[in-house]
């Protein structure tokens, strides 16, 4: 997966890589924040995860 990021033209490549590297080693300590970070990078307008 990291090799794919190296050849892809991603505006937020560093941020994506950091999230994916955490997940690859089962580090889900920010699982409440990571999906929203990806959502924002993709220009999300609906569906943001909310804390309860």
C-alpha cells in the first residue's frame, strides 16, 4: 500500500500515509478522528462523524 501512495498524485499524500501506516500496525487510537480527516481531505459536505 505505501508504494501505491508514492506513485499516486495525492494532494494530501503525507496525511493519507500517516493514517494508513497507523492502521497497518493496528493503531486505531485516533479512529474517531481519522475518518473525518479523510472526509475533509476529500471535500466532504455531508456525513461527518459526530461524537456522542
